[in-house]
């Protein structure tokens, strides 16, 4: 069984969340609205985010934010997912400063 790894972009995401609001939103790619480049980049970002969920470092809380997301959709015609850091994620990344990983 392969050992899970966290890449540099995922570490940066975790450090930003832990040192920021403890949550973040992520656009859901739409092949009919996005350029090919944006769609591919946002799809890859979604996969990296899902890996952090699978590792238990963040959790998806989109369902808890449905009314706010409905308003955002009316304003932007875009769907988003919302994630929050878990206690495990906070403990693992709270001592890392943003400048350390740049």
C-alpha cells in the first residue's frame, strides 16, 4: 500500500487555512464555462483538495453553507465547495509559518 504524501501546494493550502480563517471555498469546475486551461487547473486543485479530505486534514462543510452558497450562485452563476480544517490538520500545520514554505 502506498504511503500518502502531501505535496507543496497542499502544504501551502494547509498553512494558509490554519493561519487564516480555518476554512476556504473552492470553485467547482464547469467545462462549459471555463477555458480548457482553467478547467484543467481547477480540476487538479479539486483532486488535491480531496486528497486532504481523504487524509483527514480538512473536511467538506458545503452542506452546512447551502443558503450562503445559493446566494453566491445567484450572484456568480458558479458553484463552490467549502472546506474546514480538522483538529488533526490544525495540530499538524499550526507551527509552520507561511514564509517557511515559499
